[in-house]
């Protein structure tokens, strides 16, 4: 592989839950999943913020992160993402900083303009203004989290000698990232402040085509504002479901694929012609891809490795791959999918077995010498025993 593949792995939990189950149980199951991922050695879990449309049922990622932190040891926990136009910058920054201390430095702040127009509508926010509002708020949040005193007035918030009582838990501060889809606006804002880039549409054909353009926009913005663009701080989000065989993975994914179709239809107000049966939907999802969710990898760990290597090639390299958590199987099948990823995909990119492979290659190359020495030692022991008798 010619380009930098990821060495860190995690999940992005919006979440997406069908309308037919107990929402309390499903939120608890999401918490259990993060605990499971922590035990498997995953590096990160990002939790979304949504307020309408029924499927994405976590309204406060901070509340979820606080609960998850009490049941995990090492996994880092991010807001994926806080919709900045919905929050006063001082209050949001203060909540994140408190959470940083509660998690002993494991919190990450992801930000964006807000995904669902229905959320903005309920708050009386013009969707046409959301990106500009995000830029205003991000400037204030970044400065506050970096310890500055901020005085600023916009047409929707005011700060008067505002500062935070606490400083971040760790000297390096709180890691931040800006969500990016197809347009370069998120890349420009991330580069402006020298923070990470979170590409949510990497699995979408349009989003994939825009990856290099967004990275170029990020590099340019970083350079203009005196920052260095770091591919290691770039995160790509893709949907995957793994099993021991491709046929098994596809059979498992049939469990929840129609829930995703109903979600797409609900947001778009249109009926999808490929959404009548699970088989049709899976064929579309793994072929041309779904709106919003892009093209899914439904198969084996080898298929996942190939897909990630292709993403590294297409993007020029990135640091972290996040698995978009979806109802691609029963809870048990999803847990097994993550287990297979941790067992066979992660080591391929982190090089966890390179030392073992080198040791075996060395033993093989010198097997004649080693076996000869062992045989000579055994023969000597037999001879010595005979002489003793």
C-alpha cells in the first residue's frame, strides 16, 4: 500500500434505531456496546446529537459520554457531533471541559452545523445560516477551551469577558474535530483553527470523490492560518458488517437494512424502488450505495482490509477509521462483527504481528542449523546416558 493506512479505529454511534423497539433498552445497549469496544481495544467512540425524526435518539452526547466513561477504562469518547448553532458557546465549552475532567482527559469535541433540517426548524433556525453560525460559535469555543478570555457579540450570542474556570485535564488540551461531508466548509473551518477533520461521507460516492478536494481545502486553510495539516488527525467514517463468510454477513445484515430504508424515505419524502425487500436493499447498499449512508462493506475481515486500503489510496492517507454503527445485525451479530474487526483487521494496519512474522521467518531460514544442533544435542544425551550405564 502506497499511502498511509489508519492505525487507530473506533465507532460512530449516531445512533440509528428502528421505530419498533424499546428506546430505553436500545440506549442501554449502545452503552453496553461502548463497554464491549473498550474491552476489544478500540480507540474511540463518537456519539451523535439529534432532536427529531425518530431514529437518532441521543439528544445529549455529553450525558451519554459521562455514563459510558464510568464503565470503560481506556477508550476515548467524543461528541459526534455537537451542533454548534444549537448551543451558547460558553455553556457548551464549560460542559465539555467538565466532562474532560470527569473522564480524566478522554473526551473529544466534535462539532458541526447540524445535520437534520427538522432540528433547526423546531428551534427557529434558518438552515441557510447554520454554517455561518457554526463558524461564529467555533471561533469562540476554540478560544475558550484554549484558555482565552473572549468578548464578542453576534446576532445570536454574546460573550462579555467570558472565560472558563477550569483548564483542560491534560497539558495538550482537548482534541477537537470538525465534521465534513461533501462541501469544503467544514475543512476550511478545521484548518482555520488547526483542529482535526471528521469526514462523515467517506462511504458515499459523492463524499468519496470530494475527499481529496476537502483535504486540499484543509491544507490550504491550515497554511493560511499558520497550522500544519496532519493526516494522522483525519478521521473517515464508513459502514461495515463482518462475519466469517460473505453469505453469513449478508444474511445477518438483512436484519435491519429495511429500517435504514424507512429512515431514508422518511427524511426524503420519497419511496425508494429498491426498498421493498431486504435482498433488494442489500444489493443497492453494497452496489451503488444508499443516500446518506453510502456504500456498505458487508463481508469478511479480508473484505474490510481491502476496502480500507482502497480508502487510503483514494484519500492519500488518514489516521483513524470509524465504523458507522448501524442495525446491520442482531445485537449479538453486531458484537461479533466488531470482534472480527478487532481480531483480524486492526492488526493488519497496526502491524501488531510484524515481530511474530519476522521471528517465524528467521526460525524458518535457520531451521537446518537449529534442527541439526538439536539432533546433535539429543544424540549426545543418549550417548552420555549409555556410557553412564
